[in-house]
């Protein structure tokens, strides 16, 4: 036994906490209104919110084989109703209170269904329909009893008797009492003895009255406050469907028996570690949830009965409460250590259980969301099935679990122990999950069990959960995309081939000027020679500072042909930043347009006026342009750095060649005329420049700063017959809104990149330009422009537009923090590998080794993976879905911004001690993601007139969860109206 284990146990054994004392409950005073117990009240509120929903119905089926005397059965049930007054209770809202009233006598509904003429599928289907109909039938809470019986007759000696009850009057324990009393009564009647039920000393009403009038132990409240402090995050299970704003509580269930070998092994582990199977399975459940949510702080609800006194043991009624069990799976414990922790939590939780869940929610005030259960969303129930009571020698009874089509929580795992075997059963919300997901859950759970049984001393990170098939699917099929590409050393080589083939074709167009392929090649050579003469060598970087212009493209190819990589510098960036990057990159020369040369006056760097070189016909003797090879550096692009300074990303020619050639593999149409909309300081410009100029197309450059001039751009597109463009979704939004459709008609390929794109934008595209293909491209600069891509189709507009699959020779891995693949649908961090991965950050080995790691999936271990910080998941067709960032990195109009960089810059001012950055978004918040209290504030804020509003606002804080929900429901009409936020 490990050290942490024994110390936890000792801690518990020696704990001085008062163990909950058995209660002494007496009869409630005569003539008072009997309140609802806390749990009953919550249920009652929930039922008011969803008036006709059967989610709190409970049904059990008794299958009888043999000679069933229906009249004995009915008489027996009537006697039970007579003995337990709670079964005759109805519920009423009077003034400010909800009370329960017990009727003297009440007749329960009995329906009979004769199915003797049916067989096979027909019988199964009718049975299923009757079960759903009978068990879902509405109970009017004001009319007792909340109890009904349905009798299905399959044969002369084959019946199914269904009892349906509302949870307000029962719990699982009650059902055992009911079954036992039913059998005792039935046996007495069968042997002609009269029924003589013992009267009960106290009843449920006495308990409810007592519970609502007693003082709660504040020490227990303090315990839970401490235990549940901090952010109580909602579990982020990988949902199949988006959580609806209004839960329907439609549910399904799926069960599987656990093998006898596992049964033995589990019992052995439990024996060795002094844990119960309850604790064991709860621990395994925690591990599975942790993997599915990629979270280490896991909260599970688990019911316990409040019958902490022999007085209550024989009472039917709703005594269940919920233990909120929080486990800490961080620090990669061994399984047996986690088992110990869970055991300790359960024991300690039970010691402090004397606080009704309702009360707990009220005092803890967790974030409340209308469509989610507060504090926990998943349940765990361990159930030991008692022996089936006897109904005499001629009648066998078999208890049946009925699927009544509801689920109260997102997911509930039941483990049932019956006749030396475990059965696991998942009850799941059909709003959130489909059957396939639940099937996979069974697989994950079984796999974890196998791994744990093999060696319970393993650390959590060593336990596998994925099946070999799923792992193979992910790693071998979805992660890679090897495609043999034609050999090329560099994009220069590819461009030169085009220049030889089509010398007179227009290569670049800017305003009224055009450069042909031949002229571009010649001018680029002149630049290269000049640079070489100035001492530029292979793998140096040369700064390039120009407006969007023909010189820009000449400069890029010129620098590359000198063997150096180009380093784009935006002319009007702040001088400090300009100084920093030039120094950091150790730049010796900047090739600049004349108008920008003075930017560099105060900087220690040489400048070369590009116009002068390409106009003057200087003869460079004995200087030949360099043919770069794949290993040479092609460009350097700076991007925001979280350390407070921007960082330079070095991209090689082989990175660039793969990135460029992959376009011809993925895109069916090559760019005849490409409109370049990204600044050349962004790597997205690389896409258009090299794809176009290596395939013989025409690159169309708009005037600088004309991105928002939609009239100019519209004319340019139609005049230049633009077929392709790549742009930010937000910019495309403006295009579609402001450029007349007829100006856009030549476009056949629109590529959205750099940020998530919305479904509504895609819809607009397909309405306006149904003939043009639309794509979503994803990729960080570190992996050379693009890594995955997706063709968007009007039919496939799901809730989130995928970022697609890996492009040629790129690898994508969705990993957890142990670098293991996460299951399909689960969100993990995206790691990129393959030919696009750059060599790292310039002159920053430390930062490079933080983000570029040895590829654990490369058998030779000699390639790198880039850790993107992007959160993604695999959709079931292998397409990736983007879920945002792991860190504070933002995109502001396409610019990558690390909040740390801003913070560090601001902190440099002497009077600023600390900095907090609040990011506000222009678009409205998604209503579904607001907590109920937010929604309530908003709803109140939108009310007309101030009367009473002030005091309402003040009292919100003191409302219980259900009260908030009720208020919200009442104000629903208001919520549907436009909401304006309240200024605080
Ligand atoms: P950059 O290196 O400037 O190209 O920025 C790369 C980052 O932009 C990625 O790591 C993502 O966070 C984000 N990004 C790029 N393309 C997309 C896209 N199609 N959808 C969502 N986010 C994107
Ligand atoms: Mg980019």
C-alpha cells in the first residue's frame, strides 16, 4: 500500500468529526400544513418547469409466469396504499408554500391489455408502445394517488405487471419494501389468511415536517464549501448533439454484463485495498470521464438514502439525497491511489451528508445554467439487487428494468450486482448523445477495467482506454496523408520553369502596370545579383519593405534567388518594433522602396533602394543567381510572442515547396487569376503568391489599404477576371454584403482562412455565388501557411464548419497532456507534423524546444511535431473541428495577438503595477451559454420601468437555484425580446 493511501485512511480513522447521529423523529403536530421535504420540493419545482414531462416517473415491471390471481394482486396493492400514507399524498401550492395532503382513501388506476393474440415482432412492438404510453402518462400532482398499475397479458399464464409512480412519493429503497409487502400480502391471500398490516409509528409526512424544521449543522456546510470551492466547471463531455436550450429529458439506456473473470478480479482488488465495488467502479468511472472531458477535476453525483434511522427503514417515500463527489485526477496518481482517494471522499462525504442537496446549492451558488443540473451533470449508482421475493410455488416473479424513455441527467452509470455478476448500464440523454457514443462508452469502460485488472498499480497515464481499432483508425488513417509529389528544390525553380514556358504571360498586375513572367524573372535576377555583390549569403535573411506593388514580388523572388530568405517588414510599424525585429533577426540589409528608406535612418542596417536596382541596367560581372535547395531558408515571419516580444518563424524551401504543391493536390482548379488580399507580412500571402506564380497564373495586387474599398475591389475582380482569392471570413462577409453579385461572377474558388467561419457566412456564399467552390483552410505560420483544409458544401452545413483533414504530407495528432491520442469526438490539443513543420523560432532555442517536440509517432524519432495550442476534435468522418485556443492567444482581424505581449509592454510603464486585459467581442453572446442568473439579470434589465426592479435585483443573490429557474420560466416572454445588458 502506497504512502498516500495509508495516510488518507489514517486521517479518516482518526478524524474527530461527529458521525451523523441517528435521528429521533416524532409525529408532526396536528393541524399544521405539512411541507415538502427539500428533495420533494426540488422535484416539484422541476415538474412545474416541465409540466408534462415524465422525467420523474419511476416504473418497475414484474413478469409473472404461472397462475396469477389478479384480484389478490390488487387487494395486496390496496393494502400497501392503505398502510403507507405517502402513496395517497397529493401536492398543492398555497400562498407561498407547497404542501402535501394525504387523502383518506384513494383508488389507483388499473389498465389491462390483452396481448394473447400477438406474437414475435408484433408482440414486442406493442409491448414497448404500451410501456411507454402507460409509464409516461401524465400525473396530476394535485390528485392522489401518483401511482398506477398496468397489466399486460401475454398468455394464460404469462403476465407483465407494471407499477408506475411519481418520484415525489418513492425511491428505489421503497420499491424493495413495496415488493416485499406485495409478496407477503399475496402469500397470505393465497393461503386464505386475512391481511393484517402493522400500523407505522411515524410516516413520511412526519419526516418531511421534521426535516424542514430542524437546525442544520453549520460545520457540514463549511465542509462542503471547502470541498467544492473554486471553479466548478461543467463537465465537457463530447456531445453528439448541441445541448438544446430546453432539455427534453428524453433518454435511452444500454446495458452490458461484465464477464465473470472481471468480477473475480474486481473483488480481489477490492479485498486487497479494503474498498467496496461501489468505490472501485466509481473510480473507474472518474477515469473514463476525465479522459472524455480532458479535465482532472471531476464531479459526479451519487445518490444515498437518508434513512439514517431504523425508524425510517420501513417507510416508503422519497428519502434519496445526492452526494457530490469531487475527485482530483491531477498529478497522475496510480490507480490504487486514486481508489484510496475516492474511498476517502465517499467516507468523508457520508459523514457530512447531513445537508440536503438543495440547501447545498443555495449556499454554494455555483454558476447556474437553465438547461444543466447544478453542481454535477453525471450520476453514478451502484445497486445490489436484493433477492426476488416469493409469490408461491406456482408463480414465478421476475423483476424487469423498463426503459421508459427518460434520462434525468446527461449520463448515469448504474452498476448492478446480482447473483455474483456485475451489469453496467448507461442511462443517457438523447438530447446529447447517440447510441454509437454509448456503445463506445461500454468499450472504453471495459478496456479500462482490463488494464486496471492487469496491474492496478499503474499510473493513470499508463492505462489505455482506446480499442486497437479506434487507435488504428485515428493514428493510421485520420492523422496522415502521404502523397508523392513531383520533385522540386524550391519555388524559384518552379517559377523559372513557368517563365521559360510562358515568357509573355502576365505574372503580376498592379494598377495599370503588368510584369510578364519573363520580365519578373529578369528583374528578380538583377536584385539577386546586387544582393550577392553586397555580400549576402545563402541562409541570410534580407529585409523587404515595400507597399503592395510590382517591386514587392520582384523583391521576394530576387532575395530568394540570392540564396537568402526574405523577411517582410510592414512600412509603418512602430519604430521600436522595427528596431527590435531587425536586431533580433540580425538583418544586414533591407531592400526598400525609396519612399520608405527614411524609416531605417535610426536603425543600424543597410538599405538598398529596389527601384534603383531594377531600373538601372548594371552589369554584375561573374555573379550568378543561387539555386536554393530544400534545406535553405525561404522566409522569416514574425508573430506575437507570449514572452512579451515577437518571435521569428523560419520557413525552409522544402516547407514552402510542399505547402505550394499540396495546393495542386487539394484544389481542383488552379488559379488563373488570383487576387492577393493578405499583407505580405502574413504568411497567408504566401499561398497566393507561390501557388499562382508556379502554375502560370496571374497575381492581381490591389492598392495598399484598399481591403475595405469594396467598390474598387469589385471592379478589380471583374476587370481582371479573378478566379481565386483567399481571405479572412470577416472580410468575406463585407465582400458579400457590399460588392454587387455581377462583379463577383468570375470567382470559382473562395478560400476562407485564419479564423473560424460561421455557418451563416457560408449560407450567404451559396446564395450569392452558388457556382463558386468554398473552402476552409487552417494552419499556423509555424507549419507553413496551411495544414488542413475542408471543402464546404451547402448540404454539409453542420453546426460547426470543420477545418478538414491533413493536406498532402502533413500529419495531425489530437493529443492529451501525456501525448496520447484522445478518443474520437473528444477535444485535445492539435499537434502538427510532416513536411510543413518549420525549423523553429529564429535564435530562440528555448522557445523552439518548448513548441517543437520530438514526434513520438515517428518510429525513427527524427522528425518534429509543432504544438499549436489549438483545441480540436475528430468528427466521426475524420474531419477536424476547431474549438478555440488553449491559451490567451487571439486573432484580431487576422493578426495573432498574445495577450502576454500586450501585458508586458504595458507593465514597462513605471506607474503601471499590473495589467488585466478584457476582450470584448462585437457580436452578441450566445444566449445558451449564459448562466441562469445572467439571463435573469438581463431579463430584468430589459423590463420597462424601474418599479420594483431595484429590489428584485438585490434579492436575486438570495434566490435558490430552483427559484431562479422558476422566475426565468415566468419571464420567458421577456427573454425572447431583444435584451440589452445591464450596466453595473
Ligand atoms: P497564423 O500563424 O497567424 O496563421 O495563425 C494561426 C492560428 O490562427 C491558428 O493556430 C488558429 O488559432 C487560427 N486559425 C487559422 N486558421 C483557422 C481556421 N480556419 N479556423 C479557425 N482558426 C484558425
Ligand atoms: Mg496563417
